[in-house]
C-alpha cells in the first residue's frame, strides 16, 4: 500500500494532542512560580519539597496503596475464576452471568457508587478503606476478566489433556501447566487493576467515609490555587510511576503472547 | 442410549464444574452489583421523607424527574455533551486507527498502540485538571498568547464553557475510541481491498464500500465506550465547568447526599441508566443490521 504522508502527519499531530497536557506537568512542576502561566520563571525543586513535606499526602498514599494492592489481588483472583469458567466450560446462564460480571465496565461509576452507598448505609456497614476496596474490586474485575480471558483462550487444550494422560489430577494440572502459562496474563491483570484502583476517584470519594486516599487528596488540593504547583509535582511523579508500571505490564503481555505462540495484535483491551 | 446418558452426565458435570468455577465471581457481582442496583430501583419507587422511606410504591419520583425543569435541562445537557464528545472523538480517532492498521508496519503496530494508550492510563483527575489549567482565565493558553502579544486580554470563551468540557472529555476518552476501531480494521481481509481495486473501484470508493462498512462494528463499539462514561462523568463538570454546568452525575450526588433524598436520587439514577440502555440498544441494533447486511 502506498504511503500517505498526510495521514501520517495527522496521526503524529493526534499523538501530540494526546500528550500535550501531560508534557505541561513537568514544565510547571519545575517552574518557579505559584501561578501556572507563561512566561516561565526559572527552575526550582521547591514544589517537590513542599509536596514531600505534606503529611496528609503520605497517609493518603499509604491508604491508596493498601486499597490498590487488595483490589488488584482480589479482582485478579475473581477474574481467574470467571475467565477460566468462561473459556473452558459451557454452563447454563453463561451470557447472563458473565454480562453481570462485566456490567461495571458500561455503567457510569456514579451509579455504581451511589447504589453501593445506599446498600452499605441500609445494611449498616461503616464507610472505610474496606468499603472502597469492595467497590474497587467490583470495577476492576471486568478488566481482569477481559485480560485473563485472552490469556486462557490462547491456551492449547491438548497440553492439559497430555497432563491428564500422564496421570496428573485437575488441581496439579492447573498448578503445573495452566498457571505458569497464564502467569503473564495474571501479572498484567494485577498491574492494570492496581493502576485503575489507584486512579479511581468517584468510588473512593463517596465510599471512603472520612478516610483520604490519593485521588481524593488531589481533588481536595484543587480547591486551593496556592497548592497547584505541588499537585503538578505530584502529578509528574504519578505519571512516571504509571509509565513504568505500564511498560512492565506491556513486557509481560508480549512475553505471554510469545510464550503461547500467538501473534501480537497490540493493546490491552 | 447408554452413550446418550453418559454424554448427558458429562454435560451435567461440565455445567456443574463451570457454574462452580464462576460462582465466586458471580456471587460477588450479585451481592455488590445486582442487589444494590435492585435496591436503587426499589428506592426510586418509594418516597423519602424525614421519618424515612415510605413502604408504598409510587411513580411520583419519576414524574418529578421527567417533568422537572432542572432535571430535564440537566439530562439534555448531559446527552448533548456526551453526544458531541462521542461524535468528535470517534471522527478524530478513525483516521488514527486507520493509519496504524493500514500504514504502520506490523512489527511497529503494538508500539503505536502502546503510545496511544499511555496518556489514558495516567491519572484521570490530573488530566482533567490540566485542561482547567490550560483553558482557565489565567491559564496556559491565555498567558501564552498574551506573552506572545497575540491577544491583549484573556479570552473568556474558553473557560468554564460547554466547549471546554467537550474538549476535556474528548481528550480523556480518545484511546477508548481508537482501540475498538483499530481492532475491527485489523480483522479486515486485505484481499477484499485488492479485489475491490481490481474490479475498477477507486481507492476512495473501495474505502467507502468495503473498509468503512466492515469497520462499523468497531465504530459502534467506540461510540458506546465513549458515550457511556461521558454521560455519567462527574469530575469534568465539577472542575472544568466550575460547578456551574452540572450534568446527571452531579445532580445525583446533589440530590442523594446534599439534599439526602435517596428516593428522588435513585429515580434520577435509574433514569440515567435507562437513557444509557436505550442509546446502547439502538446502537447494538444498528450493529446487528450492519452484520446482517454483510452476510447477504
């Protein structure tokens, strides 16, 4: 096919548009002015120091880590059950059950969080980090299922049958054959769920009671114009962390595809 | 007969195994999703007063929501914003997906997709806030243009407007639109395009008559993936709209938490879900039509 330069230029311009706001983060995080505006005023690392000195940030960050790790682990475990069931077995009500599990993907988060809030209040569960985890597991599970389904789908059924023929039990086959083969999928599911949970705001905001997590902390900082440069500094660090995590996830995803002998079609979704 | 019974037993055991395996996830979704959603539907049919929820069921809340001027206006605004965002995002995304699928070497495709998805995985809150910083009264655009001497006074049309909300959301959901279109373009059999051109169609006509219809399922998926979260967006109206241009999600929060009227809030939530469902069903039917047209 003939190269079309205008299409290439358009695609590059589009990438520039995608990255434009993010590029501003480090620029203003190191800019020596409380006002986020041009012209730039010179280099400073004060905003990083100011951010670092804030104790609430560390509490919020620790809370977010607790939530994100728990949500990632639980949603990946739930994802393994659902993905294995959907790729390996036929059972009654399958589309309905899987549809319900995947539903949070297409439901506005505000509705998910309000529905949970109403029920939690009615049942009398106090709002805490635990209730945020409950909500986050719910919204991370569909992503875990999607990633793990493609991992389980690329499994060669004959490997499993060979293990049975060689006298392995279903449990040991799962542990010795299937688990290692889908391990890259599990790792990228953990990382993606972790990232989603860390970034999630609505559920954390409404189901957290008086507990602060990172996204809620950031949202609170937006009210104070003087705090904005420190948020830019924090944002710079968060973007770096996300890029590192995603690169690791992408590495494992590609290795998984290479392992099962598939062809790389690109993308997480 | 015996074989049939054995097969039946196998089926049963397969069904039982499958159900057992899916049950932890299914039970979690039933307890924490289906039950709460059912509770919201139930609440929406009650009346919330100071003494608590009434036991009788009524459609009063829905009447209030569907005929109330504020609610109507907010629903219309949410629909408008998310429709425009969806249109803009999908139109802008299509050429990019097309470029990556048809003009990028196979071994570099996943690199492009990776580059496109990175901004999407970085903090949504911060990305939205960055647009506020960029488009604000003393923001990056205004201060940049002023220091370059292009304008003398800050432009006011770009801050706290529907336009800047649309811009922010279109940016936030860009990757969502590109991926499904890309996937559907990848599935197209390249020999069909060659056949089209061999039969004397121009490149443009081949695109319109072969590529575009075949990629429609991806376009429809993109429409839904962008439309659904944007209609329920809370952060952008709050930050970019400055709280002055609320949408449905902000309204649900205000009624449920600030006015503490769970029944009315639930009715708005159910209405929002109905809108989303109706739009989704319309697009899914369109999709089915496209698939049918292809198999003829």
